């Protein structure tokens, strides 16, 4: 039977939960604050399938992929990295930092070729998740709080789990942050090209009232229209509602997601990312999402804001070269 490990970072500044499977951040609660990461009401762990919500790592392609100036039709959507077990690095684990590793040795038949006419490249992907703004709680306690989740029930059907919650101090601490950094190194002997995104499902009280600022004047591709026509963000804020928002912005700017319902602003700073993808499926798309209850309108609970390198900004690495895509979330 396959088992799934879920790791907990536990520091004075807050608590984060990350699954080895897909190196998937499932939760971040700053001390004294509320959940920042959205997950659906049902979180299903099943080998070969991706987890819902959280922060999927899209790699080595984004969406259906893109090569030679055209969208491709690769599956699974957003690359295989989010349907693979990543290796948890026990040695570097502390109360406020965890590292996960995926390398070419873990490729499976069907993962290659990842470009139309090239075989899969040798690579090493290292994902560092770090809580900022407070010293760590004892490491032993953090290790002990990891849980093991069997992948199948006795009758062979996938199991579902709830992410555990726990009360935290009521005073928000300064400099509370969660940093996620994906470093990809070309370990092969020929150039390697990849797309990537940190597909962050950010939790909001009601997406219809959420507003994203920091993108005014930026060019974006509108993925809700055929051909992805380029447009310009001519207002100071991106609004959400019953309509779908699905855009690839050409911007490396820091962003703010304003949420009047929860009374907070999520700040998103990033590096190594010339693009930001902004997505919410709207009512029609949201009600057909798997793992959510349509009657509860769960899709209203998130806005996806994704630090990205994709399409014509895909990264090409020379042998031995590395690229780091990172984002830091803070809440005010
Ligand atoms: O695969 P997930 O997590 O359901 O996300 C799908 C969405 O991911 C977004 O990044 C894309 O812009 C959307 O086009 C896509 O529908």
C-alpha cells in the first residue's frame, strides 16, 4: 500500500502543512491570523492524480504546454510534477523550513518527451518552503506532528483526509511570511527548456469582493478568449465575480490581494518570474470543479495568483545552470 506523508512547519510566526506528494503546500496560518491557502472541502490523495487547491507546482510545463510558439496538448495539465512523490530532505528539515526534491531519476514512461521533438532532460528540482518571522518550535515536536495517510481504503477506493487545524496565539506577529522557492538545475549535457508556476490558491472571504492590485498598465493574454488575445490592464485593480478570469500577465511586480470580507490584504512578492497568472473559474466553471460542493459555491473562496515562467517566457538552461522561481506571501 502506498502511503502519503504530510509535513508540518510549526514556528512562532505560524504553521504550514506540506505534502511530500507533489511537494504541495496545503495550509499556511500565520499566528493569530486565518488560513491563507484555499483547499477544497474534499482533499483526495491518489497516486497519479493531482491534489485540489493548495499550491500545486506546475512543472515542467504549464497548462497543456507550449513549444515553438504554439500551445501543445501535453497531459497531465500543468505537468507531471504535481502527480509525483517528491523526496523529503530529512537532513535540512527544521521547524520553519522544509525541502523537497524531484529529479530525472523519478521520471516515468510517459513523462517524456516533454517537448514535442526532444527527449526528456536530466534535471534536479529543489523546492524550499520557509516560514519567516519567528523562531522555530522544537524540531522534534514538528517531526512528530507529520501524519501518514494511506492511499487506499480497504476496498481499494481513494481515501480522503482533512487537514488538521489548531488554535494559535491571537496576536499577529511582524514579518510573518511564507516563502516558496523552486530551483531547477539542468543536470544533463544539453540545453533544457521548461515552464513552471507556483499555482497559489489564495483563500478569500468571497472572490466577488476581492481585488488584486499591482498590475495596472501590464499586458496580459486573455485565456478566456480563443487565441489568447493580448490586452492591457487599464484599471488599478483586477476584479472577480461570476465571470471567469484567466489571464497571463507579463509583469514581475509585487501584488496585493485585498479582501474586505476577511478584512485583510495578502501581499505577494516574487522573483525569477516575469509573469503572473490570475485565475478564478467564475460560477459556471466553479460549479463543475471536482472535489468541491457546488451548493456551497466553494469556488468563491479563492483567487489563484501564480508566479510563472511560461509560454514565450519558458526558461532555457545550459548544462549545469539553475533557475529559481520564488514567491513570498505576507498578510496585513
Ligand atoms: O489544474 P487546476 O488546479 O484545476 O487549475 C486549472 C487552471 O489553472 C490555471 O492556472 C489556468 O490558468 C486555468 O486555465 C486552468 O483551468
